[in-house]
């Protein structure tokens, strides 16, 4: 029996399936608009990922170490050198290679040049053992951006950071330098912790850590007076450069930010001064204590007030991850958002890419038109065939 295409069930089913496929393709399509410095951000994240391939050999990565970095330490009960309680989520979040791209964003906002033909811009940086992931993210961004960092570090660490005596920031830094991966070495180390002298730890632990600094041929910053320790840091920064583009603080060094009260004035992220509203509130609430603490001028204040340069303050990691669209808690990690280049930091995805929708629509219309025209031609040919038969 004669049936044109339009009346054949299998043809109609095939056309319907193709149209459904075109609808699905249109629905799933998206356009991607790259963010500023996209290539540089990808490069920094890739550099960090390669760095983590080296550091993971320092420790057997734990189940909680989402990125198998070897950088996630232990809780305070399992460590003799822990300065204070830290947040596990923050330590893990900063081992995400994409965290390096956040520094690229800050560098760009400051106006740091990544042109390798130019003399590298110089930044002063204070690191601690508390955030080895953030330290490496920063160094990866420096390598990608042709930035020269002048580093002063503290060996102390809060929980879940580099808080094991045989796996401090010194071991991590030297692992990367010995592998010729980074050429940036700390100019000096302090003990860190309370008063930058680890006053919260037993004397024997302090001595072990102090000996470690000396044994590894680092200059040591040690002063019974807090302001003296701050001044020593500033002196060392001045010895290295008189033209810093920015000051970077990673962690909660008391010499860098001040104590737990004064540090609240310096918000996380890129800042150009202390928050006066918070400073006034602290002055009202803690007047006597605050008045005393203001006798100590931390390094961050020197760079903000005297040098008049911006500060990158890497603290409150939960806030930073939220602002830059990076996963923070273990529950927020998935196979897609941990890939290099994942997240709004790298660009914006817009659903239903217009060109794909139009092409799919045209393909669908063309298919329907083919079905209709082919069927008409078949019917016409059949009619001619019948007419010819009747004449005969």
C-alpha cells in the first residue's frame, strides 16, 4: 500500500526523536564569556595544581584533604605546636588550585603588570604556617604574573595547617625550592603566635622550632618587645625594596595585623585602609585595652598609612570563597566545581546559547519542510502514475 513519508509511523517517530534531540541540545547549550585575565588565571591555577603534585609527597593525603595536597595538617590535640584553633574548611578551601586565580584578580585590580618584558613588580608579603595552601596559591599567581615577592614568614600554625613539627611551612617551602619549582624563598622567619614569640607554647617546643629556623639558614626575627619585632620586619622589607606595589598578608600574624582586637579593623580581600567604623566601635567597646594596643603599630598599618599602598588581606576564607564563587565546605565540593577554570571567577555562563537555539530551530524547520515537500512530491508522482495507468 502506498504511504508517503508523512504517513509512515517510523518516519514520524524518527522526526520526533530528532526534534527532541534538538530541543535538548538547545536547552543544554550555553555561552561562556571569559573574565578579565582568563588565560592568566588558568595559568596560575595550573601552576598551583602542579605544585600540589610535589607537596602531596610530604604527607599521606587524608580523606579530608579534598585536593590530595599533603598540606592539610592535624587538629590541635594531635600537635604540640598548634597556636590556636583553625577551621578545617578554610585550610582545605585554600588548597583548591582555583584559589590562585583570586590573587590574579587582586593583582589586576591593583595594576600589577604581568608583562615579562618589564621589570617585575615587587610585593611585600607576610606568610604563616596556618595557610600553606594560600601561600602556594599566592606564589603560583606570582609565577604566572611575573611578580617578585619579598617574603617574611612565621613558622607557627593554627590547627589543620602546617602544624606538625616535621612538616612546617619551612619543609613545604624548601620542597618547592629544591624541586626548582619556585625560586622565592623567605627572607626571614619569626616564631609567630602570641606576640610573634609563640608565647602560648612550652619553651621546649619554641626552642625546637627556633632551632629549625636557624638550621635551615633563615634569618630569625626575635624580639621580646612586640613593636621591636614589627620594626625588624619593616627594616627587612626596606632592605629588599623601596618600591612595593602592594602588601600581602596571609593568615593572622600578630606582627602583621596586630592582636585579635586590632586585626578586626582590616577587612579580608583587597583593602586601601582600615575600616574606620569598626575602629570606632572597637574604641568604644574596648577603650582601655584598645588604647593600649594602639601603641603597637602592625606592619599592615605601616604599608597602608606610610607607604600608601594597597593591602591584600587573606583571612576569613569563607567570605573570600563566597565573594569569588569558590566552594568552601566539604558539602559544596563536586566534580565540576573543582576543575581548573570552574566558577564565575573565570567567566560567566549564559544558558541557551542563542546561535545554538537558532541553528536547532532552523534544523527542525528544515526537517519538517523536507518531510512535507518529500511527501507532496511522492503524492504527485503517485497521481501521475495513476493517470498514466488510466490512459493506457
